[in-house]
C-alpha cells in the first residue's frame, strides 16, 4: 500500500504541475478565439461565418504543426529523462525547419488562391467574400504561428510550460483590445469589421513569437540555446525524428483534411449551420481544455519516465492517468451542458442559429467524455511511450471509413436534420475509446527512442 501511494505521489508531482500550466496556456489561447468569435458575432453573423471558414484552414495548419511538435516533444522528453540536452537542441532545429516549411506553404497557397480555397468549404458567395477579407491578412500569421508553436512544444518537453501562459495572456490582451478598436471603430479607429479582427490577430501572433524567442535565447536555463543552434542539422537524429514524427505529421494532415471535410459538409447546408458550428466548436474547446492538455502532460510524463529508465513505473502511471482522464471528461461534459445556454446568449445571432448551437453543444457535452479519454490515451500515453503510429492508424480509420461517409449520407442523401449529421461527425469520439483502452492496457507501446551519446 505504501509503494502504491508513493507511486501515485511521484506521478502527481510530475503530471499535475504540467497539466495545470499547459491547460492554462491553452485556455488563454482559446479565449483569443472566443473573444474573436463573440466580437465578430456581435458585429454580424456574416463576419462570424466568414472567419469560421478561415479558422478551419488555421486548424489544418495546427494539425500539421502539432505533428511536427509532437516529434520534438516525444524525443525531447525521453532525452530530458536522461538529462541529455544537446540532442534536444538538435531535434528542436529539425522541428523548426519542417514547421516553417508548412507555414510558408499555407501562406503561399492562401495568398495566391483565397477564393478557390474557401470555395471548397462553402458555396455561399457572401460568406466567401467576407472570408477572403479575413484570409488575406490571416495568411501571414501562418508562418509566425508555425515557429512559435514548435518552440512551445520544445519547452514543454523539458517541463517548462509556464511561459506559454504568459505568451497567451499577452495575446488575449492585445487581441481583445485591438478587436474592440478595429472591428467596431472605437477610440477613433476606423471601423474595419472582419479585417480589423485579422489585423488584431496578426499583431498578437507577432508578439507571441517575440516573447517565446527572447525567453528561449535569453532567459531559459535548461536548453541554453543560441541562435546558431537553430541552423544545425544532425542527420542521425533526423532519421530518428522522421521515424517518430512522420506518422504523427501524416495523421495530422489527414485529420486536418477530414476536419475541413466536416466543415464543408456543414457549410454546404446553410449559413446558420456554419455559424452554429463555429460557436459550438469554440465553446467545446474551452470546456474540454483540461482533457486536451492531458495529452501533452501525459506525453512528457511517460516519455521522461522511460528516458529515466523507470519502466517499472510506466504501467501504474498509465492506469492512474486513465482514471484521471475519465474524471476530467465527466466534469468537463457536465459543465459544458450546464452553461451552454448562457454562453450562446452572448452571441447576436438568429433564433435558428441559436437553436442549432444549443443542439450541437448538447451533443458535444456527451462526446466530451470520450474525447477527454481517447485523445490523451492515444496521443499522450501511447504516443509519449514511443508508439506514434497507432494514433495515425486509429484516428484515420474511424474518420475515413465511418465519420465522413456517414455524415455525407446523412446530409446529402437522406437529408437528415443538421443535428443528426453533427452526431455522425462526433460519434467517433466515443467509439475510439474501446480500441484505445485495449491498446493502452496491453503495454506493447513502451519504447526507448534515445541513443547513447
């Protein structure tokens, strides 16, 4: 009994400080999206719909960058367990190069072909035109975000996460202030509507990158990185990085395409469905933030434990973490259900949009329980333990063989109500709990990915 208590205490000391700081960072970051959402929703429903389509492109980039960052975090955490810092610096350099390439690609495509990109997501001409105004400026944030996000993953791998909270807090203050001025034309500023929201986001992204770059180069004492480290390329570690990150990057790319397909399915129904989905998505992310942050915290926890050579602790840690995920999921779902009406009432939308948003959030309050378990299990425990292929296989099997086909049939063949289509789009969050629980509790995913240096 004493050994069990000691094991749990050692887990809690490692996991919960990371969880709280990462969750706060993600929460503050998501509040930026919520502020944008509410302010644009108060300005006009058309502006909200246009911005929501562009945010889907941002989501695709986030999935790619998350895959790149996951490779840095998984390898970095295991080397951190060995207190071997030099390989971590080299891995960060590799991750930055791939992430920058993704950001440049997204910026180029959306700058050159904004109408064509948005036409994939909806056939509503007025929404497309409004979205193009937003996208022309937002496209430049993609390069900036791709760098700052990977740097944030790098710091998390060595248990430094609080700077992300500072960074995100500065972002929300700048973004909200500039939104208030530029969207509505307050304090003598010109009323720019959706264009003003894009300018505010661009400025806040620039500040984010400056903060985290200065911290890494001047303040951080763990990595002790210098500018020259950003330009190195270790070919041995590059092969390790490929092996770990390519499955996650490909999975993220396919997942981003799948989420875009989901938005396109809803976007081709009507404008109210687009706006309701935008509201529901942002509100869900706010309430599920602790569950999503569990994946990052668990990945570092498991990876560091393996790097330290404490394989004996991985199984009890895994069992305890799964129980934590379930509790967080139930609490998150209950809170989302309780407050959904209050939050939707903050938006200035039509009665149809409001009713749809309430219905969508009711569905999400149930599926949140599954999300808060299945996602941190496959990406946190299993991925952090060294098996990054499993999440790619599981996610995309469910998405392309069940979710997308069933939603297409629901929306365009059987003409079911939007809420039924939405249920098909989110049902995989419950279904994936079964294979993830089986995989996790067989413990065949435990792998030491480090090299002797």
